[in-house]
């Protein structure tokens, strides 16, 4: 069986484990981390004649390549994360890229190795046949699914080069629709503090779990108020308390308790504004002495529809004979933190988010081939019409 170039590339990428350890310590070294795939891409991109390097540390490396052409119309940062979510509970061999019934299966096939495969195939072709008309910075970033190491490493790398990036295309499964807006997320940990004593004389102490209960009630009231801040496309920001704990024994008044909350951000909000919100909520509820720490954050995205990033992608979709649709989505992507860092952009790639992270993850091969046509049109692209 012979496959298109992008499907061949995708089969290789899926067969190379690049599982994000997601803060866990029980992940086998044979599958954890992105460096195996970063090094594979490094060799592949160098083999195509591109200037490529790995950035980052240890088993969490990312790969960057730079391709320039004379008379380029602009400089595109194409970012496609190379980590995948873990493989627990998968009902297929996660690293065997079986192609059957018009589908290619395996962990990362949809989210988001397919986008990288389609783009590399398109870049190789347009560079080789002389139709490339954009400068390209290709980034395969580590750690999109958890902490954002790859974005941090790449922003540091871009700061020390002469690169002048005009816009960003973050590849994620969007069914080849141009996503110009999505929510962000902040995960925060709150801790209450009290004074321990014997539970037979509780008035001698201060119960940190009782304080935590007041915090949770105040946050729940605040969550209801967030509905008033609804964004026209993305809906309201949300707050959910997902984990909580405290205390050491039933006969000890607890001196410490904690919770973790998930706060989805709409454009205009950021981790600092959320912290101030929560401080205000706690002050109004009369709960003091609560420590607040930020565990993880990803900025929201809101790129105007008339931005060159949107118009360039719409133009390319039209050229490739694909529906030129824009939309917004519920999930966060690395386009958010790039936009926050001054690199505006969109999210666009093959496959459906419904197949991402699933026990039988797959992508339709026709989507991968359509994405390749789209990226060829984009790379050989005309300037968007005014
Ligand atoms: Zn993804």
C-alpha cells in the first residue's frame, strides 16, 4: 500500500512516542517526553535542506526550523505541538499507526501530529518547486497539553534571533475551520491556615477546613456572578472547584486545608486579573489569610476577523477548494500565549477535536490530504485581497 507523503510522515510521527508526563512520576521513560520526536523532526527537516535546531532541556525538547525566501510576503510561525496526552485506557495500540477504512489511528494521530505532517509535506514541496512565498518559522513545541514549556522555550529563542514573525498558525484539530477566538484557563491553588489542637477542645484552635468551606461557598457565589461577563462568541467565563483536602486525623483540629480551581478566561482576562477577582471575593466574604498560587495558565485568543492571519487562511482555504469558514472553540491552544506575547494568530488544522484524547484516537486520511493542499496554497500564497 502506498500513501501520500503527509500520511507517510504521520505514520512515522505516531510511531514515535512523545507522551506528556503531565506532572506524573509513573510514566515509563520509553514513552515519556518529546525529545525523541523533536530529534526525528530535526533530522528530517535538515534532510530537506532547512536550518533546524532543538531547543529546551532533557527529554522535554522542542524543534525549530527557519526557512526564508527572497521577496517573501510575510513571516509565518507555524506551531504544532509534538506532545500527546497519556495512553491510559486506550483500546488500540497507541503507537501502531494502522491505516484502515480511510482512517489513521494512534495516539496523537488527530491531536496534533496530523497538522505537523501535512505542513512538513507542504513545506518540502513548495520549497522544492520554487512556489514558497512566505518565510516560515516551523515550531514543534513540547508540553502544550500541560505546562507550556515549549512556548516558553520558543519565546526565549525568538527573542535572541533576528526573526520578525508577522503571525501565527497554531495547528490543532479544527476540521480545517479558521479559529480566531477561544477561552483561556488558569488553574489556581488556594490554602487556608488555622491552628491545630486536640479535637476534644476545638475552641482552643482554628479550623482551616471550616475556613476552606467559607472560601468554597464564596467562590461558588462568585461563579454564578461570572455569567454577567458573557463574551458574545465564547459565552461566560467559568469557575469550578475541582479538588480539595486538608487535615491529618479526625481528632486533630486541622491547621491547613487547600483547594484547586479551574477558571476559564474570556478575552480581556488574565491570570493576574483573576487573582485580584478572587482576592476581592474573599475579602468581601470576610475570609482572610488565604494564600493563592497560580499552578498553570493559558491565555485566551481573540484575533479580529479582518486581521491578516485570518484573511491569509481564508484565502488559502478558497484556493484549495475548501469551505472558508471562521469559528470559535471551547478549548485552549498555544495561539493564546503567543498572542499574549505579541504574536497574533489563528488555530487551524485537520481532524476533529471529538477524536482528540480518546481511547481510539484517529484521523480521517482525507482531512490530512486536504490540510496538505491547504498548507501548499498558504505557503505559495497570494496576499489576502483588500
Ligand atoms: Zn492539541
